[in-house]
C-alpha cells in the first residue's frame, strides 16, 4: 500500500516527547518510563488522535515507525483544502483526494471536508467523494467549491447528487457554490446544522429542506438569492443566519423588493452584510431572545424617498423586536436611527437588557446611540464594538451638522436606563479610533450611570505598547467624576 502525496517535498517531522518530572532517566531506585507510551495505545485511539490533524500531517506520521505506517488510514476526520487555483495544483489536489479516500480503512468517518477551485471537469471526482461520505456514514460533510475567478456562472456549479438528500447520517452539511436542487423529497432526519453559500434557492426548495429536516437547529444562508420569503414553522429551528443577499435585485419599477422573515419558534436571528435594496420585514418572531441586525441597504443619494423608506422599515423592525432581550445593531442601522432622532421620530420602548452597537463613535451615529439608550429603559449591559473598517458613511446631508465633541453635554434627555439599570459598559477597539471622540461619551456615562458597576476599556492595540496619547487619555478618563460609588474602570488589551 503506497501513501498518497500532494506536495512536491515533504519535510520530516522530528518527534520529541517531554521527559516526565516524576520519573528520571538517571538516579538509582527510580523506574524509567516505557520507551514509547503513545505507540502502545490501541489503533482506535491513535486513529482518533490523528483525526485532529490536517490530513497531510496525519499521512506524514507514517515516517515515525512501522507501527505508525498505516495508522493514518484509520483517521475518521478527513479535511482537504487547496488554496492554489493553478490548473496543475488543482489537478494534483484532486488526485491526492482520490488516492487518500481509496486508502481510507475506517468503516465510518465522522467528517469529510473539501475546499478547492472547482471546475465542471471534476464533477465525477466530487461525485465519488460524496458517495464515499454517504457510504461511510459521515456525520458532517463540507463542500466548499471556491470560484477564485469571481465568475458566478451558476451553470458551472456542482450539482448536489440526489443520493445526498436521502441520507439520515448527516448531522451537519455545508454547501458553497453548489446547486442545491432536490428533485424528490429531502430526508435529513439527523441534520442539526445546514449552511448554504453563494447559491440560487427558490422558496419551494427552502420549504422542502425544512420539511425534510425535522431536527434542524441552525440554518445559515450566505450570499443566497432567488427568494423573498423565509417562513419557518418548525419548532426545532432555533437559529437563522442570513448573510448578504440578492444585491443585484432592484425590484420592479425601481421599487424596493421585500425580504420577509417569519419564524415563531426562533430563538436567535442574524441578518448581516449587504441586502442590496431589499427591505427587511419581520413577521411572527415571538420567541426571539437574540437579534443581530447588522445589515446594510444601498442608499441612492439622488432619491430623497429612501430616507422615509429606511426609517419606516427600521421602525417596523424595532416594533417586532420589542420583546427581545439581546440586540446587536450595525453602523448602518444606527445611522438610520440617527435620522429618526434628528426628525423627531419615536421608536417603541424595548425590553432589551443587553445592547451591542457594532460601530465606532462618530458624529453620524451619536443621535442613533442616544435614540437606543432612550428606547432601552431596561438596559443592563452596553457594548460598543468599534470596527471603523466596517462602517459606511451614508446619509451625509441629514447628519452633517452633528457636533461630536459637545453632543453629550448639550443633550437635554434624561435616560431611564442610566438612572436605574445600566450596570456594565464595555468599549471594544478603543485604540483603533480617535480617542477624543470617545472621551465625551465615556464622561457622560460615568457622570449619569447611577448604578454602574464596571466599565471595561478594551484597547485592542494588537499587542503593541499604548501610544503616549492613550496613556494620557486613560489618566484623563480615570479623573472623570462618577455618580455610582461602586463603578470601577478597567483597561485591557
């Protein structure tokens, strides 16, 4: 039996084990340990250990001794990744996967994962790999068939074979840049997590998948398009993740298309990334406890109607989320809330206890932050995660006159959450943004948060020493008066 090779040269791996502190190789009366305790382990145990290594490293273990020569063939987790898109590399990679699976001696595998630059010529090879996964009772299958050229021609995508839709051994499935088009029924009776990326999905296909996956708990759709409605009536699904979407769809007659989500038993909902011009609406999400609304909708600077469309949409979203205890909002959402604040538009009172704002502090978001503090009167934990590279500057005309340095001292609002509820504040990425923008907000919180227990400043400076300006800012921050006698301020990196 010859071992498959993938790289042109394989470096030898020196094997050393630390000497036990309890047993010494020198000194009278002290017993020496066995020469090789690891090799003495049963094949099943060693095969399980090798399953945690990249498959190339597991194969290289055969150089250790004759005892290890074929142990890698009993590895139950097989993950293959090729990031090189050259024709020769891809061909060698496919051959390597083929030979490795032929030599695999275990009767059951727990996981098979493949990532490479797929071409239609390799469809028969991928078919063999999927049959291997199904035949060996794989619990997890990942097909990440990357298109490095950026050409999203759906006709060239790999068509998921019908035999995979009727396999009850799968507990987790991931398809990326594959055609998911079941012709018959779907029987994924053990499936708990399903992730589909860069695929065209009809509403009928989504419903067929949900109907055939009675214990599905997590559904993730990333860069998927072809549907405008996700209705989940199954009580088993607890988490729905939608990342990016049909951003090329401009709707009929220039109107905003609608993405409608209804899931009465859902506990967690994430809608992130670019939705193009789609308006998001929530139906029945009465069981929701955790919502991440960090998506962005394209704004047309030449169309003043977009202001009203976006504010109306967000008011509707907040109305659907009034009962949710944990809410995360992205930069775009907070800018829409800033528009609402500037125009005197009110939001419903939320029952949110933990609020995360994924934005840096700048003038475009200050009214939005104030709007959420005013609406979240039960708020106990506030997290601001600064990520300026994720932020977009939208709505210039409406918010350009906000003064960031004096905004908090000039506000006339009294926030109920600061007086009675807010106990913990965490600022993440403090070292990534302009400190002067943060200090007025921090000063405002310390002065008005009467029951504050802890404020954590997480600089995230990448392990570098804090610049002099941060040290000065920290000293200034610590000198701010605090209305809560129990409030402590902690700095960390």
